[in-house]
């Protein structure tokens, strides 16, 4: 039986996940890997840069998205317009920093964010120093994919004022 967000919240309130990092994906409780120093620093530096670059937006770090009745992922970073009411159900841009979860981030997470109608999803691949950009979600899939090296400037489609060269940030 798949677990709903409501059941997941009850389990959390009852202390079922104390000391664990978990998220709900397609009705399944997924335990997240411990965050290594490279992953932690990437989130830290990205948060600092994005917050300074986007004064009209909130840069949210590892906060949940109420994606569906059976999914509540916690992306590494999501950017929302400052006036967006909570709880968040989608965001203009979601970023996952990938050190050891690249395949999962490019498949399950990409599908989930496309179904949630996140217009732009970036997977920052720490091992290969590249970003996988996903655009234009349609019927649960992104229709435009591209891989960008860190030395290339990324220009966001959904947040036009965002331009970043990861080789200068990370």
C-alpha cells in the first residue's frame, strides 16, 4: 500500500524518522544518503550566490514540495517568487546537487518534477562538473534536455534574471 503525505506526516510526528533523512517519493519512503562535504559545500555556495542574485525570490534549501498525494520530495534547492504562498506545490526552478545519486536524480526525480510541472530542473553533477538542464515538462516528461559544462554560463528560462557560471561559484 503506498504511503500518502498525510500518513508520512503522522509517522514523522510520531518520531519514526528521528535521526534519519527521508523523503516520500511515489508512496515510498526513501532514505537519503548522508551528505558529504562536497555536496554540503555546493549547496552552501549555491545558496549564497542565488540569494544575492535573486532579491525578488526566496531560495529554499532542502524544504519539501507537496508534489502529489504520494510524493513530498526535498530538493536541495528550489527557487520561488517571494510572494508564493506555502505550502509549495511547484517552483519555477528546482536544483538537485548530485554527488552519488545522479542516476536517481536524472530518472525518478526528473519524472516527479516534470509531473509536478516544474518548468526548469537542474541536476548539478559534481563528479563530472556538468549540469543537466531539463526544460518544458509535458505528460510527466521533460521535452528538452541538455548537458552544460560548468565553464558555460547557464541562463534560466523560468527566472530570466538568473545567469550563473558554476565554475565561478563552486
